[in-house]
C-alpha cells in the first residue's frame, strides 16, 4: 500500500508551482541572495497561497535556523496577567519579525532555576535561534548560562560585556520626574520600587539619590517586589513613616493603581493631599481617575527595536549597545516623555 502523501505543502510544491528550483525557493524564503527580486516576490506569493510554513524540526536537523527567538519569563502567571508591558512588547516583536518568517517562543517559568532549565532545553533541542532577555538582574545567572550555551542573545534595558543590548533611559526619566515635582514645590518624595535584584531598579535608585541631593530633596523608598499586594504594603509603609512624602512615585502603573487604593483608604485626596507619578504610561494610567502623571515610552516600538537587534545578532554582528544617545534614541524608540495628568499639583503651603 503506497504511503499517504502529507497534505502539508513542501518546498518542492512551491518550486513546482513557481517553475524554479528548490534551492531558489529556499533562497527566496530565507531572504538570501541568489534570486531576483521578481522571483523572490513570486515565490513568497505562491508560498502564501499554498499555505506553506517552515518545518522547524526539519530546519533544526538540517543545521538551518529554527525560525524563532525565545523569551523566557521567570514570573508568576497572576503577575504576568496584570502586566500590560509584555503584551505591548510582544506586539512590537511579532510585527517586526513576521516579514522574516520568525516568531517569538514565549515560556513562563515559576523560578530562576526553572527558567535556566527552559533555556538549556530550548538551546539543546535547537528550537530557537537566540533569546531576548528582559528584567536583567544585578547578578544574573542567565548571562553566564547563555555564554555557555553559545546562543545569540539581546539584553533589553541593560548593557553587559559580550552581549548585544538596548539600553534604558532611566537617568533621563528620573530627571524629568524630579524636575516636574520640583517646579510644583515638592521636596519630600516617596518611591515604591520593584525588587532590588533588578538592575534597572538599582540604577533608578542611584539616579533618584543624585538628583534629589542636587535639589535639596529627600527620597524615601519602600520595596514592593513584583506584586500588586506588595505595592499596596509599600505605599502604606511610606504613609506610616514619621515624615510623610508629598509625592508618591511608582516604578510601574500596576504599582500606582495599588497605591492609589491605599491612599484613598486613608481618606487622602489626589492631588490635593498627595501627588502621584508613575512610570510606563500604559492604558492603566489613562483610565485611572484622576489620569496619572506618567513617564511614557512607546513599548511597541521598543519591541520592534528588540526584534531588529535580535536579527542583527543572529547574523553575527559584534555585540554592541544601542544607547540613549544613539540612532535609536533619535528615532524616538527609547525616549521617555513625562505627560502631566490630574494626579500632580502644586504643593499648598
């Protein structure tokens, strides 16, 4: 009995329909030189008509690319469900990777150890061509692991030797916040931060300390770790201190929403009794009442920039940082813009 032919279209099917060799189809589908622009367009059109999709397992076995980049998040699912940042980031990544036929393979791990196992598994099985690393830690065990695995990786928000990176603009963001509240007459700042394991949290802390010292302000910090409940507890801690802040600054919009609940439970009015500023400027800051004064960035465009960096890293470009003052910043990708809302007001004497 003859073997049944798979219904899945193959490169041979595309080649037959296009009237070219399988090698020409491979060049066209993988964006490689060796075919004319007209042939490439015809092959891509026919592949789409036939519903052809790359077979990642076969590509891995043949030594070709897997057609995917890995994004491994060591987060609890309830935290991730409430975080709008990653949905925007994924939208940008997918939109920039789609033309190359590349996708994002996102995995959620409950701990750092579990995340390391996911990295090892994906690399060993050749299911990804590289990794995007977010939430870089001060002493990050993933970085030596990725060096050991010899897989291309791009760091988001942090530059480290040996890795391509897109750096954050934290110092500039802190300056914008402090300048804004200083002009409103505030001198006592309370900050609700994420975990001090995160490099960006430590970097912001240093920028707040330096900026406050220059302005004669005081900065008090309470750590929320990474949860809604933690942000509520941290806000309460700041409000219970002997000298209370006149402005609360939150590291994320999610933290700010949690903090607003505590402020209102205490019978305080925003912004008459206390002002509020938040980072990220997601939809949460826009639907909250009053609308939050926020430090905004285009996270979708950030995702697109990360996708471009991943593709460059895959081609073997030397590791480099796309820095605040470079071409990406000029294009507005990493720029942070403080947008005043109804949550900040001049301090009443």
